[in-house]
C-alpha cells in the first residue's frame, strides 16, 4: 500500500515540513532507511541517523530542532512513537481479515458462533462455547466448554482456554498462552498433598493483550480477574484468584502468587516476583528483578529484594559498591591499633 505524506499527517494529526506529496510504501528503521520508506525518531540516541538516513520521511516530535541541514520530509507529531503506533494500527486494519470455518476444525453442535468469524485448521470449540462476531481463532486453538470469546478478539495458534473462562472484546492472546489451567492449590496431608479442586474461572476484560506462553490460572473459588487494557508480556505467570487492575502492564518473566490484588496502571518490570495475598496499589512501579514481600501503597516506586523504596534501594546499591573499600580501610585501622598496643 502507498500513502502520501499529507495522508499520513492527516491520520496522525501532524504537521509537515517538506514535500507533502512524497510517497511512502514501507516503514523502516531510521538507521536502515530506504527510498519510499517512513521512519520515526523518538529516542535521542538515534538523532545522528536523521542527517543521513535514506528514508523519504521521518516522524519527529514537534519540538525537534535540527543541528544540521536535513533533506528529507519531516512529519512533526506530539509523540512520535505513539503516532507510529496509530499509523501501524490503521495499516493493520486495512489488511483483509481471515474469515470462515475450516472443515478441519471441530466445533461442538451446541457452540454459538457469531458473524464473520475465523476458525482455523484443527481448532476445537467445546460445548456451549460462545464465539462473538469477528473473532479469530488460529490453527490449533482449543476452546473449552462454556468459554466466551468477545467481539474482534484474536487467539493465535496453540492458545488453550479452559472451560468456563471469559475473554472480552478486542483482546489479543498470543501463541501458546494458557488461560484457566488449575491454580497451584494443595492441602498438605502427612507426607503427601491433597489437591484442592479449582472450581472458579478466569475473566479477561476488553482491549487486553497477553503474550506468548503466558499462563493465567483459574480461581479456586470465584474468578482470577484481568481487567480492561491490561498488557502482559511473554512468559508471565498469574496465579489463582489474582486480580490485575485496569491499564496495568507487566514485562516478561514476572510472576504473581495466589490471591494478590494489583491496582490500576501498575507497571511491573521484568523478572519481578510478587508473593501471595498482597495488595499492590494504583500507579505503583516495581523495578526489574524485584522481590515484593509486603503490600505497596498507591503511587510508590519500589526496587530490590525485598522490594523497598527505590530511593532507599539506590542508596544501598551505592553503599554496597563501597564495601570492599571500607573493608580494606577497617583492616588497615585494625593493624594500626594492634601496633599501637
């Protein structure tokens, strides 16, 4: 597909500095620009590339000031990265959607299938499941009995949704994710463990995105809840009866233990571990590789293991770096004291 710069600027509500009739047929990295390509500059580290990129146009911020002459067309936006995201979304929507039910799919007679649905090869849809309009189920997806899939939601290859779980509208679940497997619930009995039946489900809201091979366990009772606009990276574990608040985002390899409640707009960095039965407030930020062992109030930033105030943890990091030097100083002082004795 080909667009003019003027059309692109119209889509992303941006202004143009240069030739509005420049034609764009591809999107490229600024350091790997090609003629007819559109790139963007959001990270200052890449500023030098704008002066010799081969791209035909670059999206920049409204306050970008060039230090050298620039020959290419600039598209000035409030937020270049967000502008690119909106443009890519428009491009994705223009692609034709897959529709139809493969003859190699297995759909239960009692399942309710909406309009313009795509159900690929070797998909299994269980009894009394409901697949809403425009949903897409790619090959090898397994939908359990009583599952509900919302409008326009996309489940990529190999996703498994266990019985009675519910997925909202406009939600994307990437390959290999498991929704609704049993929570890790066992009662110890002597030297053995007695399995506690996990009778609840998982409910996932609207506009959620769940990464590849992420696992969200069903509740023992009630529901494990993922609220609207939550974004989960690949390889994340959400345990039974957890609740993830609206607009929260998790980076890869993080894990949340059972019955922990996380507030709205929380940001959880990579490899974070959160123990069970905690309450994490709204707008909390948890730094990478932190171990959270206590409740975190609203609007806090925490870091480290056990996680503490980011400011305090940064001080400790500085102090730890000075430990070898302090150790040597103490050794010298001890020797001097012994000599004086």
